[in-house]
């Protein structure tokens, strides 16, 4: 029935009203779609547009979040302020984000996307402490997101197959038919999905009296699968913690990420369970709600030990930095929910969003701290081996062990892969660095092969 009614007059009217309500978001969505289509079909090949594409896409979410945060408190000027702040957001990030093929560039964009997306979850509730309205609003947002993705996927697949069928049956060949999947993908997921998503965002954020029960299937999954699994994982980690204490060994390398995923699963369960606050629940669910954060504290101690030990041994990297920040954040959330009576749910996305956005830029950012740490380690180990002497690279005179070569190789490869050759300027002689920059294919391996650090040499 939903498919039959999708394009009725009423539905079209709702979509039209959403265009009037969110014109800045719609304009950015159209611009983003046109830009992405032009880039993937190679109609334009310009560094300016390539840098602009991901920022413009994130700007769609940013403009929506800003508009929702101002819609009721600054109704008269909300569109003007949204337009101004969105343009400012795009320009600032355009000049800060230097495009390159390094992993840190993509990680920064992903972190910015996550931070702004979290901002969307609490934007209308900056001055509200209503947990029910916050919870109900986010249920609507998640539902609209799932519906819009599903409809967009159906539209994309349907139109793509139609174009291919026409091309096959009538032997019709053109530039459009050959690149149809590229055009249709961005039209479906970058434009139509935005229209469908916006059409379902509620105008009223005071949803306290609008009781929105989560679906029976989600309730069943949470009560009988997610909560028991989370408790099982906690039990396993407690046994592992006992083993660590008994054998006096350090946690394994992936324990940090395992505990991070466990905490994420636990917080998702807490948010879902709050929507069923008045319902009758099994005993294990009551136990989980009451003791989850208390049970989490000792496991956070294991996480801290594992992360700090590896930082002390191998230096800081982006993943270790984010893991450490995440650990501090979960500790803060756990203490907050243990000690406070109000238990404002919006503190979860609000604090995480602020943390993600705060650690993208500046000397304290994950990227600057990690680069400085690895450069310090590189100077230290390369200097001790004779590989780097007064900014000049040399073939090491002493016979290096395999472990020493591997350490120099891994640190050098990390710096170049994550931060680019230019990050070594000031550490390595400019003349040697310029020669390496010309050899774009080998990248880090230019230094490794040229100065006798390859694996063959260590044998």
C-alpha cells in the first residue's frame, strides 16, 4: 500500500512543503548531486571541485541540523542564519581539508560526517530536557532514514534496469546509457533520498505526549538477543580480565576495539530500552538497565591499560588516539548515569559529537598528535641506526637486525601513507624529499629500497 500511495497528491504536497521548509538543504543536495555526477563521469577534473564534493555532502546534514536547531527559537531568521552558517561551514572546511590520497584525509571526512550526523540527533533539543520527546524524535528520524534508503534503492535498481533493458532491446547506445549507474546512483541516493527523508521530519519537537512504542520485532530482538548477548560478552570479558590479573600479562591488541564495540552495543540497548520504560520486562533486562554502567567500570580499566601500554610502546596513532578518547568518553557517560538521577539521554550524542568535532582540528587533534609522535619515534630510531644523520638519509653502516629494519619501515610507511611525503619536510633533507616526491608509485618504498631497508637486505 505504501508503494501505491508514494506519489499521490498528498505525498507530493508533503515533499513540496519540505522543500519550502528546508530550501538550503535542498539546494545543497542538488548542487552535491550535480557535482558528484560531473566528477565520476569525468566531465570535470578539477582539484577545487574534488575537494568541495565531500564537504558539500556533509554540508547537507549540517544545514539540516542548523535549521532544526533554529526553527522554533529563531523562526523569523532561521533560513538566513542557516544559509550563512552553511556557507561558512563549507568554506572553512574547504580551506582546512587539503585533498590528498592519504588515509588521514578520508578519516577526517568520516569523523566530520559522524560528528555532524550526531548533531542532527539532538539539534532541536538544545534547550530541552524532555527525554521522551528526544527519544520519539530520534525514532522518527531513524525510521525515515530506513524508509528513504529503501525507496531510493528500489528507484535506483528499477530505473537502472529499465535503462539497460531499453539499451539492449533497441540497441540504443549513448554516453548516458554507458554511465547510467553513476547518474542514477547519485540522483537516487543524493537527491531523492534527501527529499524523502526531509518529508518525514516532524515540525513539532514537543513529542512528550506522543507515545511511540518501538516495534514488536525490535522489542523482541532487544530483550531476547541484544541484551543477553551484551551480558554474555561482559561475562566473557570479566573472565578474560581475571586471566590477565592471574597470569600478570597485558591485554591482547584487539581487546580495545572489542570493548569499544561492546560499549557501543550496550549504549544502543540502553537507548532502545528507554523507549519501553513503562513496559514489563524480563528480569535480565531489569538487571542490565540497573547494573550495566557499574559492570562496565572494571572493563574500562582493562581498556585503559591496553591502550596506554601500546601508546607507550609504539607511540600515538589516529586509531589509538580515537580509542583513548572513546575510552574517556565512555567513562564519563558511565559515571554520569551512575551518579545522576535525571539521566538526560541527549548527553550521549551531544558529548560524542562535541568530542569528535573537537579532535579533528588543531594541535590537539588526532592527526597532529599522531604525526608528531611518529616523527619523534622515526627521528629516534633512524638516528640511532645511522639511517638519518642531520636530516640526511644514509644507508646504515651498522648491520641492523630484522626487527630494527621492520620498525623503521613500519614507522616510515605509516607517516607517508597517513600523512603524505610532505609531512617529512623538515625531518628529511629537501633535496632527497623532492626526489622521493617524483617517484609517486613507490612512495615510502622509495626510501626503503634506495637506502637498503628492504626485506631482502635483512636476510
